[in-house]
C-alpha cells in the first residue's frame, strides 16, 4: 500500500493553486452514507459512447443496486472546468487589448507624421528626395521601438508570477506568443510611419507649405 501511495501523483484541486495539492485517498466505506460515491475513469480506444453498455454490465457484476450516472468523456469534463473558462476570458481580453493597442499606435504615429507636413514640404523644396524624407520618419519609429520593446518585454515576463494559477499548467513564458506580439507591434509601428510619410512626400511642396 505504501509503495502504491508513493506512485500516486498529487492532483490539482483548485484554479488558484499554482502547484498540485497533497491528496489522501481513503476507502469509500469511510465516507458518510449521504456523501458516499465513487468515480470511474476508463480509458478506451473506441468511442466513449460505445463502452457505456459494457460499463453498466461491469458495475452490475459488482453490485446490481449500484447506479451508474453522469457519464461524460474526458474532453467534455475538461471543457466544463473553470481553468478552460479563465483561459478563454484571458484570451479574449488579450485580443481586445492587442487590437486597441495596434489601432492606437497606428493613429498616434500617423497623426505625428501629418503634423509635420509643412516640414516635409520645406525639405522637398530644398531638394530632399522622397526616400530620404520617408526614412526620416521611419528612423524615429525604429528608435522608439528600440526603447519600448526592451522595457515592455521584461515587464510582460514579470507578470508571469500572477498568471500560472489561471493557465491550466501552460507556461506564461511562451516564446511563440512573445514573438508574435513583438512582430505585430513592429509591423504596425513601421507601417504607421512609412505609408503616411510616403503619401506626404508625394505632395507638391507648394501645397504642403500652405497647409496648416
């Protein structure tokens, strides 16, 4: 019995616990009659629904008066659990936050370029070429990214102390997720400065100098 207990792993009992809780297994007859029940976990290669009759026959073979109820597959059981709901909520909130951040970043960067249309007109009137003007704004965005990403990524990693309890055993330090978010931020930032600057560089310098 002691050897079997050592081989039995601990089980995660609650969502808020980052580590599995210690579990003690007691005989079912030690429980009060009102709370006495047993759960069966059956592994099968066939369809879960196809083994239900065999399960009922096996239970009747032990005790004809034992009821067999609430039969669900493991996928259905996991889908009803709270961790899956937390992951779905956090995923939805993360997508909303990422969308709002991308739209806000794009609007702020494009507005900064629009405010310097007269400067672009002056540079073009003095002989500056369009690629040089575009690079002037893209370079500023690159500098901002070089400052913001090294600050934002460590801050995101620091949040991992709060999240493991709600991630269902997955790692919050997912390199793929950090790569996708960082790449999206870089692409949105560069596109928000490149395209408005390119359009402004194509404007007639006389019109750009008269704009307010």
